[in-house]
């Protein structure tokens, strides 16, 4: 591989990782603003969002419904902030995996406290529109093996 080809491959890898990290970073502000449609567009059309012990949403409409649902709207009404990252990203051709932590802060009686602290594993696919999530798994970091498994590198 010549130097220019090697440089182009390295640059593409960096750009791919940055695009995926940006996609993950967009989740929190979209969730906190209640923009369910824009949030669902982070996924491929038939993507999945699995919250261990709560629900699995399949498809953009179901993912948007989580944000538009009573549980999330009540969280927003109290005041909340979703933080994700930093994410580690492994790219293999047109697929990728990312692992990160997420924390949801909630306002209770005028004071913010952590409401959820979770492990996350994302899988992505390169599409004509750019990288999109295929699946996100999220599990509470409550000592369970399921949460730890999401953070493992396989």
C-alpha cells in the first residue's frame, strides 16, 4: 500500500469514528428536547433500541414512541439531561460497534441527581445517508452481568 492510499484509509477511519461519535452525541440533546422524529432518524429504518428490563423498540416509529411516551414526557416535565460518552468506536468496513456509558440526570425538588447510569453497546451500518444505528442496547450498571457484558470488547 503506497503512502497516499494508506493516508486516505487512515483519514476515512478517523472520519468514520468522528461521524459515529457525533451521532451518539446527538442522542442526548434530541431526547431532552423531545424531538422524537429526529432522534429516530439516528437509526436505520428497521433499527432497534433495547433497554434491558424495560422495552425493546423495533423500527423508527417505535423508537420515536419511546420519546413521545408517558414515561419520557414525565421525565422531561421534571427536567432532565441525557449524557452519553465518551464512546470507543471500532470500525470494520461498513459496520461499526461503539461502547459508552450514559447518565440521565433528573430534577427532583429543584435538585439534579443521577436517575439512570447505564452501559451501552451500539452497532452501526454505513448507509447512503451516512452512518446509522442498527441496534443500541442499554442496561443499568447495577452490578448485573448484562450491563458489564455490554462494555466488553469481543
